[in-house]
């Protein structure tokens, strides 16, 4: 399988090369030339598989340049009961009649990001070893990506990690989880700004071709195709767990800021998974909600982005969105490049003439949730089911309940465990003991290692130069 850029000016590449590269040289995002098509017979075969075998069957369609036994070994090393606390890896549990929860947060950092990051860490190490190369990871996080990446990459050979986060904008648990790591290859950088500013610095450094080549820059942000691939797997697994046979359909509701997680669900649907609707749930930063209801995409500036109680979704430029727009515009790379150049210049775009295609052909709908909605939903779920859900998952549940149609079965993608958001959970439920795994007890009391910088790409570049030898 070959990979191409959404902007059409990058030579076709193989999976291993795309895995290491982040943004395409032309500024676009890499994706397969076409998505594999899965028929009923294959779906029936896959339905009976355990998580690692299912992951192998799906990933081998995309990672065709990795020998199958090596790929199987990477997957078996990644998805273990020890790492994910369950033989099923991603159990599906019932919330209400017609609303189930796809549990994605049982990994080392208690967030769905572990599902992809643990794979990415092992895949990076394998590919770098085969190529005899090293990699400098630069990333941006609004809360969960950073810790998931750092836990997956800590101590890995030939990898140096520089992770940016918005200074003072994450929960105490999220900060402690990242900043307490003392591994020599992990470097935490707190940027005086919002997540979108951090993401913008990643893009600026990625687009400086000389710097990128000199310091072997790659990324673990959701623009990385390897992450999307790992996430596709759990939508297939979730579908099989939520249904009895392949004639049934489900809808999925995904809390979303950067469009990576729901992009994976969209690709699973394009491959033939019987997903009816793709329900995008946003918080007050509702750029995606606005697009899927009007066809107009109008990113906000960092000054216009709200700081909310579901901080991992405090994003106003969805960096994965381009992969969907590429398909929506019938793979018109010139038009995609034009639109996202406008976005880079601070402008949005209007595709409202495609609204019917967005909603009917591609199945997208959206809703939003506010701080009060989160509080109410956390309380409602706890009172009615005795289950604790985190603020981001609450956004998903709220929107799913709002938009659910008669006889529609919705699978809500869990985002994180409540222990990561103690203040919000206390506001919703009063003083409550939040269950947390043994390895996270006392995390907030550990020493923290972080460098605070101004919102300038040059400052981050200078830090990289301090720790990485140029090629």
C-alpha cells in the first residue's frame, strides 16, 4: 500500500516512511491512496477474533512493508492484559438501553490515547532499528496525548521527545503525569499560550525543511498516520462487541477537538464497517459542531478559545480535519491545499453546498456540551448507573442522548478515567473517592521537570538544539 498527501505534491511512500514523518513535505497529511474494502465474509471472520489477532488483520492491510511476523510481534508486545488491565483490551459496557460505552482508558495513562501511543512507541523503535536512524519527536498536547506519548516512548532507543503543553491549562493530575517523568529522553515544555499555539509551533518546525532534516523531526500528534491506524482497530472491535451479527448497525459518538479519534471511526465506516452515524461531540470550543451543522469551518484564534472543564478538547483548529475534507472534495488536492492555506492565514471556508453530502453520504452529525451539561451528565450517570465518567466522556454521553434517534444504538467512545479530573468530579458529585490504579497513587507529590517558554517556535527550536546532535 502506498501513501499520498492530501495536497498532492508528495511522492507516494510506504508505511514505515510515513510512520516517522509527521506532516507531509507539502504541508498536507499522509493517507492511503485508497481505503481497503471489507466485505461481509471478512467481517464474519473478524468477529470471532481477539484484540491482537484483529489488530493484525487490519494493520497488515496498511503496513504492507513490515514483514507479517514482525508486525504480529509488535502488536502482541503492545496489547497485553498487563498494559490494559483486561483480556478484551477495549470492553464494551452498557450505560442505557441503546447507549453503550466503548472503554478505551484502561492503559498506563488512563486515557484513550494509550491505545495508539503504545503501538506507536513499539513501531517507532522497530522501524528506527531496521533503518539505523534516530528520531526527534516534537508534540503538542492539551492534556492526554503528552503523557500517553511519553509513557510509550520513555527509555526507547534512538528517540528523543519534546512535548509542549499550554502552561497552567491542564488538570493537576495531567501535569503530574507528564512532568514527573525523569527519563533522560523526555523533555516537557510549557508554552505560555493555548493548545493551538503549541500545535502551531509543531507545524512551523515541521515545515522548516532544513531544521526538520537536520534534527530528524517526527511527531506523535494525531496527524501521525500510525495513530489513526491503531484507532481504527477498536471501532471494529467495539462494533463486534456491541452487536450480535453483521446485519446490525450502530452509530458512534466521539468527544472531539482535534478530529483524530472520530477520523478513525470515519475511516472504519469507509472500509465497510456498518456504522450508521458519526456523532461528533464538542465542548464550548465548537468549531467542529458548527461545521457539521452548517458546512462552515471557522477556526478561532487562541485568544478566542475557551478554557473549559473538558480541557483535552480546548482546540479550535482540528489538525486531522484535512483528511476528511480531502475525501469530501473527491480528492481534489489543489482545492484542499487552497482551503487549508486559507486556514493557516486565519480564515475559514464555506462548504455549505456539501452539507447534504457531509450528513447523508458520510453520516456526520454533531452537538455541543457546556460546563453545566458536563456537571449534570456526570451526576445523572452516577445516580442512575453508579458509574463514574470523566468530563470529556460526559460531553459524549450528553450529545449522544440529545441526538439519539428511535431504535438507534450508540457506542460512546470513552476518553479518560475520572481520576484525571478530580476538581471537576468533586464539583459534580461532592467529595468522592475516585478509584485510581496503584501506579498513579501519590503522583502529584513527585518532583516535576518542565521548562516554561514564551509562545515562540524559536525558543522550542533552541531547546531541541541543546539536547539533539544535528545530522
